[in-house]
């Protein structure tokens, strides 16, 4: 009987030993610092995020500290731009290489790329190492990549566009980007509407995309950043289109680490924004437990996540931030207009009205005839619902305007006020108050019961 019991104990020990040996190097985040059957510490910790993974390797330990290496791998299909990673760590970092510390809170670090290793291509990895005080109490429970494309404030840069050579149907041009800040602009992006002009060659930059007359350029590997108070010159060879040679709707971006923002739960939203703007729990990734991280929620149902709303400075609780008749997502991804400015091209007609009128909201003169869109005349229709309090009937009164200027959809109700109407033998007469009598308008009223 004693031999049988002893055999069972030996078998159980062997099974436990085999289980530890089978996975002795990797443990997953949130599992603390483990030891194997020999009493040795686990040396590596794996965290898997969306389109990236992080391995924390404990390289060496001693009584007063330890040495570690952190490796970030791009597991997605797109390049991770200007990487910057945040994670909780109880120990103090004294020395760090292949990266730099962006911010440090009580038990929270933001580590930023060293510049020369700022982008991570799909399938590739970057590593940085550090030495910390005291022994490692727990592996970081999460890692958050902070890099976001954000629009650079207009006062922080100047764009100069000039034609350097012109030979008729083609020309050379130069775009100069001046950094007006006292800090660098990192991993820049420049987009603009070039009308029907076609870029056939570009130097000192890379053409990322071209769609609906909108070009997107980025820096080359040696010119991804623009130094404080520095400038960058881009050269273009252009085949001229039907209209002018100017660039319009210029938008300038950079990939910012937002390294001064603490995100305790790793949902992409700062603790401050969660408390003051979203009213979500800054210590819980998914406040309402619906399976969607707070940063990926779409509170106003405009097809932009909360993170995208913060990136583009739009209102996360308003479907149409600038009240121009277009949703924020339609402005960004369909019409390429500015969701924070009602009239992107500054021609006097709001973006939504331009779309309704068949105009280009990115061009002041859509048809290139030398007349701004706001000064063009269009055949338009305006309908107002009126109530007959005598006969208790409702009528739709349609005002046909063959020669009306500008944005009828927004301004007409303020210009034409149907004051009253009365029955006569021939039907209904209407009194219409014209607040802007300088318009030569032919008026025809169509009433439908």
C-alpha cells in the first residue's frame, strides 16, 4: 500500500514538472512574476494587442535592480508610424537605450522611439532596453501604442507653394513647409487638392495616395521629421489640367505620441478625457461591458469612433460637429472636407449645401469659369409646410426659383417668409416677404393639398 501511494506521488510530481517545462519561458500579461519548479523566475512575458505584440524579457537580475528588454512586433498589415508605447511599471527606470522616456508618472511610463527606429513595418520588430531599481514585482499588465495622426495647428506651420519652371502644358513647382514651433514636427503628412493637375514626379517626399484630385505626401526616411524652426522643400513636376495651377484645401498632419496623457486602462482615451468628456470609467477599458472598448465606441453614431473623434478634434456627441449638413465621417472620408469648418473652401456656401447643389466643396470655383460658386445662379426649389387654421388643411407651398444665388437650403427660410394667405375664387393667394430685394427672382407658387 505504501509503495502504491509513493508511486502516485512520484507520478504527480513528474506530471507537474512536465507541465512547467512545456511552457517555462512565456507567461501572459496579468499573471505576475512566476517561478518554475526549480525556483527560478520566469524570464519572459507576452502581451498581444490589436495588430501588435510585446515581449518583456528579464535579461539579468541582482539584489538592487534588473536589466530588461522590450520587443514590439508589428503583427498587422500596415506600418506602425512613429511608435510610442505606454505601460505600467512599479520600478524606477534609471537607464534606457534605443528609445527615450516621453513621460513618467507614479507607476506609469511612456517610452518613445529614438528617431532612427520610429516606424515598424508589417512583420518587423523593434527593441529597447533599460535598467531599473529594485527587483521586478510584476510584469506590465498591458501596453498601449499611442501614435495618432493629428492635424497640426495652423499657426505652427507655413506652406509656401511656387512655380519654379513653366513650359506650357507642364511645369515644375516647389512646396516649402516651415515649422514655426520650438519643437520638431514628427512623421509629417501633407494633403491638398490639386484640381485636375497631375503630379508626374516628386522628389524629397513620397506620394502616398491620389484620389478625387486629393494628393497625400509623406516624408522620406531621412526627412520624416522637420526640425524646430526648420523647413523642408518638396519638388514636383506637374502636367497641367484645365484650370489653375494652385493647390487648395491644404491639410498638414503629424503622428503625435500624445505622451503627456495618462491612459490607465489602455483603451486609447486619456483618463482626463474619460472623466471630463466621455463620463466613462478611466480604470475600465469597456465601461458598459458591451464588448467594445471605450475608445472604439461611437457615441453619436456618425461612423467615427471616440478615438477618431479625438484625433480629428470633432465632437464625440454630435453627428455633425460644424452643423453644415454633412456627418463628420462623410466629411473626412467621402468629401475630404474639414468637419470643424462649415465652409471648407471659403466660397460662402457651406459644405452640405455645395453637395446638394452638385458643387465641389473643396473648390471656390467648381466649374472654373472665373465666378465663385457663391456668385453663380442655380435653378432651385424651396418647400414650406403651412397650416390653414380656417379650413383646418395643411398645404405644401413650393417656391420655384430659376435664378437664385448661393446656398438656398440654408438661407432661403431667412430671406423669404410666407406671412399669410387667404381664399379667393381662383384659389389661394400668398403674401411673400422678400428680405433681399436686390435679387431679380421669378416666382411661381405651386400648392398641393
